[in-house]
């Protein structure tokens, strides 16, 4: 009789070791899907911030489902895996209506911070504070330099992940883009300035006391043209002219 063979030791892969590679892949995935999360149009006010329009391009639950890692390859035979604790994201398990409501609440919280930041910036620069109901002439609009700012929201403050907000204040109105932390902020600023330009032209926001609710289709058309699906675009003069023609055609329908 031969000597009995001793069983080969089975390697144990811990949950931490197993997820190390997937975390690294996740970082590259975040860079690949970096985008604008939301857009907010608000009426600036010291007493009360009023959200005139908001749009969330990808609710958190949908983003987390899109970022779920691909199934990991099966380990070699004889490898024992430690059980990994299940984690539930803050947006998972919510229905579409709850996701939309949660998104509106998050963007309303962003709007309040934008209003506070813009008012503080104007006070520090000794600029006047405009009331949202006051009539403004074309000359005032052209002469007034818009206020620009950026602030960062840590994970858990409003969104489950870290975000960066780029905002622009024009007289009594505020405009903001909520971006992923890996987004190109210079490109986000240029895109926001384009959006503000065409919103002022097509909606006459600053000259007339218009009801934004009646013109959401025009806002949607401008966002779909210059910020499709929340993706920032590198544009030059020729491309902007092409987008203008596309926008004008959609407005005439």
C-alpha cells in the first residue's frame, strides 16, 4: 500500500481581497461614465429659494444599477470564498415615483446652497441683490456681470456620492449643474454659460415675468440640444451654429 496522499491546501480568498480588483475597475468605470447629474434653475432670494425648474438626468438608484460590476469569473476548483456582506444603496429598492421625488428633494437642497453661495458672493463684492419679481431692462442685463462659483458636496451630504456643483448667478436667477467629481469643470462652466445664453434668449427670463411651468418644453429642448442625456460636449463655433439650427428647428415644431 502506498502512502496516503495529503489533500492540497485550499486557498481562501477574503471578501476584501476579492473586491480589490473590482474596486480598481470601478474607478475606471466612474471616469468613463462621468457626467452631469442634474440641472437647476432657481429664483434667488434671501428669505426663500424657489426652484423654477429642475431635472435629474440619472437618479441614484438607476446610476447604481448601471454601475453594478459584471459577474466575477468563477474561482479555480478547490478555492473557498468567504461570504461577502450584502449592501443596499440608498436609491435601490425605490420605485420610479419615489426616485423622482427623492431627486427633486436633492436638487431643491442644491438650489438652497446655490442661493446662499451667490448671495454671499455678491455681498462680499458689494453687488446689489435683485428681487425675483422686479422688472429688469435690457441694458441692466447686458451690463451686469454674472456671478460664477463652484462648491463640492461630500458623500452623504445630499447625494450618496461626492458631487461638484458649478453655478452661475444672473441678476435674480441662478443656474447650476450638479456634476460627478471626475467631470471637466472648465467644460461644465462653458456648457452652463451656453445654456444660460439660450435660456435667456428663448424664454425671456429676465425681461418678462414669465411662468416657467408653461415653457418647460423649451427648457427641455435647450437641455437636449446642448446637454444630451447629461453628457458634456466639446464644441467649437461651427458646431454651436449647427446646434443652434437644430434648436431653432425644434422650437418651431
